C-alpha cells in the first residue's frame, strides 16, 4: 500500500503544478535526500526538467499534505479492519478519497465514539421501531411505537425520539449525503455579521460590518480575517446563513436529507421521516457542517493572507541596496532624542551619538552641528531616517542642514522603513553583536545598514516582525512561519552571499547551512582569516560534503584565488566552465565579465552526460556577468515639504510615496504622514486590474493623488489613475496642483521657527557645540 501511495503522489502533484510525472518524481527524490529548494531549482535543472522555485515550493507543500493524507488513510483502513467491518466497497471508497475531509466523512460511522443518545436508544431496543417505520410508510408511527414502551422508555414520544436519534446518527454519518450538503452549502451559504448589543462604541473600527452579509464562496481574505477578529474581540456575532431565501417549510438541504430516506410519499411514516430529517438537518448536520465551512473559510483566508505577506516580504528583501557607502542612521524620537549611528561602507559602526532637536530641549542648533561634524569627519554619503515618530520633523532638520552644506556633493537623505528595528535592537543577536552599545542606538545602526543592504540586515529580524502583511497575528503562526522562512531562504540564495563579509544570520539562510554551521563558519573566519577559496569551507568543523554541495553555489569570494568563486557557477561544474574559457583562447580573469567574448560560443558543444544544456547556458550567463545581483537599481521617494501629518493632507494633492504593502484589495503607500494611504485596486490604473501585484509591488516608488482623508479613522484614500473623475474635478476647482505643496508652519513637536539660522557646518569646523 505504501508503494502504491509513493507512485500515486507524484502523479497527483504533477497534475496540480502542470509538470510531468518524471519531473515531480525526480524533485521528490532530491527533497528526500535533503536537497533544498534553491539548490534543486538552480543546480538540478536537468533532473527536474527546469522546475522553478515557485513550483518546487508548491510541490514540497503538497508532498507534505499528501503524505499526511496517506498516513491517515492507512490508519483508518487498519482501524476498520480491526473492527471486522471492512468491505470491498468501503475499501474502494477510502482509496478514492482525495482530501482529508472526504476521508473523515467516510470514516465517521466507524470512528470510536463516546456513548451517544443513539447508542442508548439501541440498548433500549428501539432499532426495530425505526426499521418498522421505514418498512411500512402507511402505518401510524405512534401506533408502531406503543409495543416499545417499557420502564426505560416511558411513552410513545420517548420511543419515537429514540428512533429519531438512531435515524439522525445514520444521516449524520452518511458520507454521500454529507458531501452533497457540503457542496450545496459552499454554493449558497452567506457569511453574515452583526454588532453585539452594547459594543457599538467600543468596536467602532468594525462599524463597516455591524450589519454585513456576503456570499461565503467569494468573501475576500482581508474581510474574512477582519470579521473573525471582530468576533474574537467580542464586537461581532458571525453566522452562516443557509437557504435563507427558501421556504421555511422545506429548504433544499432538508429535501436532500429526506431524499436520502426516500421519504417522498404522503403516508404517516413518510411525514414522520421528513420531520425527522428536517430536525436532523437543523440540530445536527447544519451545525457540524457550518463549523467545517467556517474552518475552511478561515483556512482559505489565512492561506491568501500568508501568500500576500510572503510576496510583500520577498519584494522588501529584494529591494534595491544603496550599496557600500558610508551611511548615517537616524532613529527619530522626540523627548528621548534622535539616535545617531554612522557605519562605514562595510556596515561597521564608527560613531554614535544622541541629539535633542525637539521638545523639551529644542536644541536644534546643537543637533545640526553634531550631525554636520559627523558627516564631515566620516564623509557620510547617505543619511537613513527611520519612518517612525518624528521622522518628518527629523527629515526637515536634515534637509535644512544639507541646504546649508557647502558645495554640491552632499549626502542623500532617505526615509527608511524601520519596521522591526526595535525588535532587533532588543534581541539576543543584537546584544551579541553590540554588547557595549545602548539598545536605543542599535536601532539607528539597523536603520543605516538596511539602507546599505536591506537583505543582509532584515534577515536578522523575525520575518513576522517586519510588518509587510495584514492580520499576521491572526493566522496560523506555524504555517506563516514556514512560508516566510521559505521566502527568506529563496531571497538570500537568489542574491548570493559574500563568504568573507556575511554575518552569521545571513549565512544561516544559505542553502544547506543553518544556524550552527553559520556560526562555525564565522568562528573559522575569525580564527584563520578570510577564506581564499570555496573549497576551504570543507575545513570548517562539522561542514561535510553534503552541506558543501548545497551551499557552495550560493556563496561568493570576490578577488579570491579561484576566479570562478566570485560567480554563481557551482564548483562541481568548474571543469565545464574552464572548457568554455579554453575554447575562447583567453585567460579566465580577462575573459570573465566580457559578454562579447562568448557571443560565438555554442552551448551544445559543452553538454556531457552529467551537465545538460540548461546548466551550460547558466554557466555562460555567469561568465558574461559574474555574481550579478538580481535586485533593481537604488531609487527612493521624495516626500512633499510641509506634509508631515495626516491633517496636512487635502484632496487633490499630488504626492510621491513608497509602496509598503500589496493586498488583494489594493496597495498601501507611505507618503510621509505616519499613516499609509490606500490605493484601492480600482484606483491603481486606468484599466481593469484583477491583481494589484500586476501594477505595483512593495518598495516601488509611485506618484499618487489624495482622494479622501478621514482624520478620525486615520484613513487616507489615494489614486494612481490619470483619469480620476474626482481628481479632475478637484483640479478644476482648485487650479493647477503643484508637485510640491506650500510649506506649512512647524508642527508642535518640531524646532522653533528660525532656530536653524547660520551655518552648522561652519560651526562644526570651529568646534562649536562639539561633544
């Protein structure tokens, strides 16, 4: 039986992902030997027929589910066989089941259960009464019940109730009936919500759902999770309405239950059976199936939410790096001050400080002089400003400072998403990395580094804390964690990792490594100096050939003894690469990176028994552009001057912002007011958009127009449509809308007007306000 399952599973998965059986079987075999998805996708294309990482992730998930299904099928078959109740028909039905729900429906009558009312009725001798009613529909059930009145069954009503309990158990365990009813409910059920009396004020944020109803089948993920959260917080009462518009006397579901008893006649027995069937539907089956459908709805919503979260996380991890430039990180704060950290081109901390430009100290002048001194002393090229509290005030302070800076070669200021920085600052990892640095300053370091290389810094933070999803705390945490970990693994291996500069957390995400081997690599590097070749990895404690095979292709050594170590060519294929280089008749170091040198090379000439055409083509691509980074070039949004808070917004404003989150219903955009605005899916483009991801992704810099502002509920409506009727009408009434809105007066937490007079750079050179 296990062999049958092993053969069946690849066929099922192949049909689901649109691949061949041989491709899936090869991928399963590789996964079973410990190969990772990135390794298989990149270096085993010949074996899998070129399955990509997305297909392989789906394959891996379905493999786990189907193997669990087979294990459960085996256990059920064994249980029924041990009861002596197995038949050929039953065995065939169990073997044909394709989902866990279908399998459990078939098993239900044979599942060991606690003492039930139907069991008690059988013990009281009422099974023959039910059989008599079923056999003679013309007879009066009450008359048939009289001979069954005993000390345990006091009257005919009790006898008929017992017969109904037995009948109800049979219907509730009828797999065919349950399947048809479940299918019917999926088609007609409506998810309804209403406010719990007295919770109107407390649950105002759920006011859109105080009287809400929509089809179960099409309820979108974000709305389902919002409704479930409202229920969990005691604000909303949820229900599934089934056949709400049908005649109360006989709904389609009740007719289906009666049909299972063949109770279509007009005799007393048929009438009793129909009433009993109606009771069974209302009291037993509907409740049970409603729970099943609510569970299915939640799982469906969670799956979509996790998919969206994973997609956004991938975009954020693969955001454009600013590169190895000296960077100043600013973690804004008001009363606690603005934390400052300067890191060099490699991310090493070279200076820290805290300045207090805002209330209660209002030392704007001293803050700017300190920043000017640090910029000049360390030749800062980038200034990363966290987007939390007081970020716009801090940005304005920096903008004034740079305006006063002499010359044209000034640092570039960038607003950086600081989500998760505080989590990292207080983590054990940060404590080990910066044992002598105050927790508050670690956040500034993280902000600076995530501008230099978002991927290298964000891998230090638990993915759920990065904040690019919705309702991440409401979904299955195990499933979410596994999905996000897979995204991080794919992102890290897609980019590649510098073996001699990568942190332990970054190395831990490399295919085949993990936390312990990453720590061992760093310890070996610290004790023996930089790695000169990838082969030296085999000298690391506990790092064997298997781990080397999985990891080597994703590690880089720029400028090492082996030129190919700087590329994504796997060491196992170096001989093929050397044959290609030899055919070109030049030295490998002069050849690598010269795309014109490979234009006349025929990849078919280098195919052998081990390495096929896909691998040879990959090698050629790497030789042309070794170690190429798949991430886009660096670009950042410029926030409008004077737009610092949600109250500064007015409809019609044209602004620039950064996409922070893409959901099924639209995209959230940071426009610099501490509250992301929403571009609804209908407002993303001048055409119909089914999936917002077709138009935008997290990290994109976009132009948006303000359509609606709800300060009380902290909601901002934006549009990216060029043909927005509202935008055109407002533009007509207001006149031309400028790219930059007029600068407003300083906010209540900002520096006093005129406080930045003078040249802070000159004062810094004179030593004024120095620390």
